[in-house]
């Protein structure tokens, strides 16, 4: 059996992180009420603090699911997140903070 540490890991480019932040802002930055977004950010930050990638992704996908119908940006974000979370566990915090900052920007770019 191969050692997973020997596998080449793709790093996320700054442009991909920026795109994740922008799509997060457009998709979730204006979602629901201010209280909804504050709770979402709080829950996501707690998952990052605990280094719980599965919980972070579960919370985020649950929020995205409500906005994905007829929204190509939400679909693109889901696709990018799938690629990002498969790329490397080391990039988890970078991706997570890009998403959180996008939500906190309130739909502003």
C-alpha cells in the first residue's frame, strides 16, 4: 500500500482562493438575515478552530444547498470547494478563511 504522504499534493493558487472568496461573497454574503450570516460565520470559525474539516464542509454545504437552485455561482462555488478540499489538508485553513471572509464581506467585492 502506498504512503499517502508520498503522493504529490496540488497547492491552491492565490487566484483560486480569490475566486472562492468572491463566489462565497456573491452566494452567501447577502443570504438570509444578518443574524443568519453571523451564526453561519460563528459556526464555520468554530469548525476551523477545532480543525474539523468535515464539520466545516457540512455546515457550508448545508448553507449552499439553500441557494444552489438556479444559481450558477453557487454551483461554481460548490465545484471549486470540491476541488479545494480534495487538494490538500494543509490548505484547509486558507480555503476556510477565504469562504468566511467572503461571507463577512456581505456581497461586496
